C-alpha cells in the first residue's frame, strides 16, 4: 500500500465558494472523547467509561490581513460578530484539488475568535481565526 503525501502547496481554505485569501497555516485539533471515572469501593485500579466527545477546535493563523476583503475574511468576521453557525461544507479545508475536511452533516462550526490582527514594522499584517466544531466530527469529503 502506497503512502499518500499531502503537500501544503495544494491546500486551501474556502468560506462558502470564496477562498480565504492570504491563508497560510491551519490546525485542526481533532475529536477528543472525555472519559468518566467509574471506579467503586475496593477497586485497586481506577475504571473509566467513555463519555461525550468534543468535535475539536480549528485555528487559522498567519493569514495575510486584507481589510478590503469582502468575502473570505469578512465572512468569518461576520459569522463571529453575528453568532452565525457554519454548517457542513460552509468552511472547507482542502487537502488536495478535490478533497476537503468539513464538519459532518448535522454538525456546525462556530467562529469563536476573529478580528485578530498582528503587524510588525518590517513585516506584513496578518490575521487569525478560531473555530469550535460542534455536534459532529470533521470528515474528509
């Protein structure tokens, strides 16, 4: 079985049909399932059961800031400002020219942090966003 290597140069992020311009780095924390302590008197080693799962968080960082962008960056800012939920396919993280990760059907994503701008005297202005995955896991489509 051959290993498929995913080169970052083919990745992109879209918000709806619009590319998130200037994006250069993202991380998806993944699904994290909590455990519930289920020990009882007399147990020498603690026992655990599975509890609910957290869909994870997504961080988009080092995106080139464009205050005139009325599509990608502005849509994420607006989703945060207006407490709008992004459904399956609304925010896509492409891993190649056709396949992308998004929240599974029935779930949604909440933009929990936006309008973050960083700038250096001898650098380019950059922005970042944070997203909470809710109600379903991220899936590859």
